[in-house]
C-alpha cells in the first residue's frame, strides 16, 4: 500500500496554480467537500435527516438560537458565556494554587516529601468521578463545575512548574542570594520570570483537559446554562439540530482556546524569553 | 510525571543497605498518605465532619468489603461493576485500535491525504468525546452501545494521532535504503515502518486506553442502565451513599494505574526500551 504513495509524495511542489488558493483549498478543502456531500445527502434523502441534519440546518439553528428568537432568547451566547466563565474561574484557581504548590514542591524539601505522594494518589482518579461527590457537597450550582475544571487543570500546571524549576540554573539563586535578595524578591524577580514560559505551557495543556472536563461536568451537574448542559438537555428533547450546533461550537471554541489563544501566548512568551535551550 | 518519581535515593552497592534504603523511601512516600488518612479518620470520629457527607476511611473500607461480598452466597456486586466497566473500556479500546492504527499508517505514509485531513483532525482532536454522548443517546438510547461508542471516540483520536506522528517521524532514508535493497512492501512494513513507529504507537495506545477509561466514567454516569463503576458512583448519589462513591473512586484510580503501569509499562519495557535502549531514560518517564 505504501509504495505508490511514497513515490508520488516527493515532487509535489512542481505543480503551478496560485499558492494562496492552493493553500486555502488544502486547509479547508476536505472540510468543505465533506460538508457539501453531507448537505447533498441530507437534501436528497440518502441519510436519516433526524440523526444527521443538514449542515445548513445546523447553521440555521446556531443563527436563530443566537438571536432574540431563540429559546430562551439569546440562548447560544448565554450558554457560551456561562461555560467560559466557569472555565476561566476554574483555570484561574488552578493557576494560582498550582503555581504556589509547584514552586513549593520545586523549591523546598518538605513540600516535595509531603505533596508528591498525595498528588500521585489523587492524579490517577478520573476527574469526572469527583462530580457526584462534589454535587453532594455543594449542590447543583457553578461551584461543582468550577471545582471539576480546577481539578482537571491543576495537576498539569503543577507538573510543568516543577519541571520548569528543575530546569533552572542554580547559579541564578546564588547570584540573587549573594546580592542580598530576600525570599520574596527571589520569588518575584527570579523564579516567576524563569518559570513563566513553563507556566504558559502548563496552562495550554491544562486548558485542554479542563475544557473536556467542563463539558462533561456540565452535562452531569449544570442546572441551567452551559454548552454541556445545552447538548444534554437537547438530547432529552431529541432535538439533534441543537446537539450538533453545540458540538460545532464546542469543537471550534476548543480549537480556538487551545491553539489560537494560548498558542499565540506561548509563541509570544517563548519569543520574548526564550525557553528550554538556554537554561 | 511527578507521581512516579519516588524520593531520590542514591543507588548503593550492598544488597542489604539498598533494600533498607528502598524501605526508607517507601516509608517516606507512604507517610503523608497515612497522615492524611489518619487526620481524615480523626476529624470524622471527633465529629468535626459530617459522616454522611464525608465518611471516614474505615467506613469506606467497610463498605468496600460489603460490596465485594467475598464470603456471601450471592455474586460480588463490586466485581460485577468492575468487570462490566473493564469490558466496555476494553471493547471500545480494541475497536478504536482496529480502525485507528491502519488509518494512521495510511495517513502517515501519504502526505497528500495527511495534508487534506489534518484540518479536520485538528478540529476533532480537542473535541471532548463526551460531547458526542447526546447524539448516541438519541440514536441508540441508554446502554452499552452508547457507552462503548463514546469511549471508542475517546480512544480513537489519541491512537490515530500518535500513529500518524510515529510513521511521519521515520526518516525517508531508512525507507529508501531498505527499498533499494529490494525489500517488498511487507518487508518494509515489518522491518522499518512498524519498529520505527512503535515508540509513538505504544505511547498512543497507552494514551488511548487512559482516555477510554476516563471517558468511560462520564459515559457510564450519563448512559449506563445497570452496571459499571461510573453508574455505581452516580446511582449512589441518589441514596446519599458517599462511602460507595469513594469506593468507586478508589477502584477507578487503582484500575487506571494498573492499566497504565502494569500493562503498558511492561509492554514498553518489552519492546521500546529493549529496541531503542541507547540514549533513552529508563524507569522515570
């Protein structure tokens, strides 16, 4: 199976055509073609339009649900907003607590001895398994979903920060200490800048996990808004249009969060501070 | 990860002192865990925490023993839950491998197909598998098909992605050399592609199984009709039976660890570490 593919793969760049158009087509061509096929099949009745509604219908659902005619009005933006608030709150918590714990573990012996075993017994628990317990502890409200997001993201943050500190050059401390820097100064002037790029990497990985956990937690534990709640609620009313609309939004938002937003941030910080290679 | 890095103990030559220092390392590792459990137990016993919301570890152990029912005449409920969960996760994982590995090899080998499909993949990769649950629920209702379908999607993308990366990582030169020596497609696959892609493939399998297991919990909570650990935990919520929930959580964590370290760790040691031993870090990953 491999021989022909490999042979034809080499001299691809010879063919002409405007590079920009080719590039755009190469990036989105398959998605567009698949959507067109899907639309066609749905219109011609080849597939079950109840289970696979046409893409145009899904887009129309997103459009109407985003406007004042939605049920409730402006439903989509509300769902997205609520999900984002929960995600941000959980990630902010994870960043703060994760940074503190990570620095402690990286810098002090007692914290390493104390927290490492505890982390290693809590980390293998699937995040969502905590949901029912949290539901009992806090009730059905935002706290449950926020804590689930926090748990999903915090281990990744701790891990990357500990790794970042281990990569640091000890001489940096010696220099700072010998010049009479206090502990607080060392923390803010030496450690934080040094681990910042790692923090961003941890943030990116953690956000990926957190986004997955959030959607599932919202399906289990949200009572009113949120994308996860929206699609689960829609499954009870069998409105597949809304479910697909939700999946599209979840995919696009997840992509934007992980690759575009934080990817940019990561690129910017690596450019500015230059990680890995030097320290 | 940090978890596996046990406290640093310098390797010593003498057998007795080495085992003694390992014992010390183990003791220092277990100390905080034991302290936490004692603190927890004490808090509940002294009435500082509500035992119906936060049961003491001893109560959880008692509940686990009760659920395990090792001496009773009837079947063991806990083992049934575990068995059903394992069956679902494994079925989904095997199905995912059967589809994802061949597809991964095809996409890894054909640059055109990879370039065409990679936007689609990068859109679907970060999509949580659980998000498909409502569609499966509408199509198939609650039950095994929905759960296995969702876990299949959870395991599929990590395996596919790692396979593609593994195959693409193989140098073209290795393929040219072997082909110029007159190797057929089968030889090429067996001698170059498979061993070359194996490190990435195995880490992909590990990731896929982990995803399958983690997705399973959510899927079982949403869609299970009778058995399964996720179902057990979620059903216990209706009876405010927090001890059962903790039993389920501990089982999920322990089984997850066993799958990752006992099964895939051994697999890695048997294959990747043996073949690519030069320059690779052993033990700690």
